[in-house]
C-alpha cells in the first residue's frame, strides 16, 4: 500500500490547534532580545525609541523621566 492509495475520505479531518495567546514582551525583554538574538522591525517600533534634542536616545516611556541637558530658558521658541 502506498500513500497515494489512501482514499482521501478515510483520512480524518481535525480542527487546527488554537493559537496560543502570548503576551507581548516587555520593553526590558525586547531590549534583552535586541542585545542577544535580535528583534523584528515591528518589535523595534514597539519600543518607541525617541531622540531628545539634547542628543540622548531613550524609550518613549523613559522620556518623561528624562533630565534634559538643554537649557530651554535660553531658547526663543519656548
């Protein structure tokens, strides 16, 4: 008997397994992966990395706590 001899109607049809619900990796997990195995472009965008005008590069989450070294009091547009 060969595989081609099997009647297709005799092969049972089963439901596909449910996709596992995986939680999103945390920022620290993504940064660890970036330093070890790499991350996808979508995961990189999820980090929301921004560059302050002072030159510091931080995550958007850390930006609120960022102490900027640019003196905004001397700027005319503020």
